[in-house]
C-alpha cells in the first residue's frame, strides 16, 4: 500500500462508514445502549469529515505550490 492508497482510504466516506458500523456493532454486542452507539458513531463520522477536509486542503495546497515552480 503506497501513500496515495492511504490518502484515498482516509478520505473515503465508505471507509469511515465501515469503521463506524463496526464499532457500533461492537457496542451492541457488548451490551451497550443505543444512545451510546449512536453518539460514538456520530463522533466517528464527524472526525472523518474533519480528516478528509484537512487532507483534501493539504493536497490542494501542495498542488498549488507545485504549479508555482
């Protein structure tokens, strides 16, 4: 797996949704309540949005710098 594969995964909504679903299921399996599962799932998706935004902006900034040279 190269750098581009990692970046593509970290900015993928499907990847983050899969992680949120997995953790939600773990909470349910270990007898957690629905409110906790929902809160944690929401936190994961909010964090994923921030991560994708930061990486995306970084890639745009990098491409802009390369174009100036």
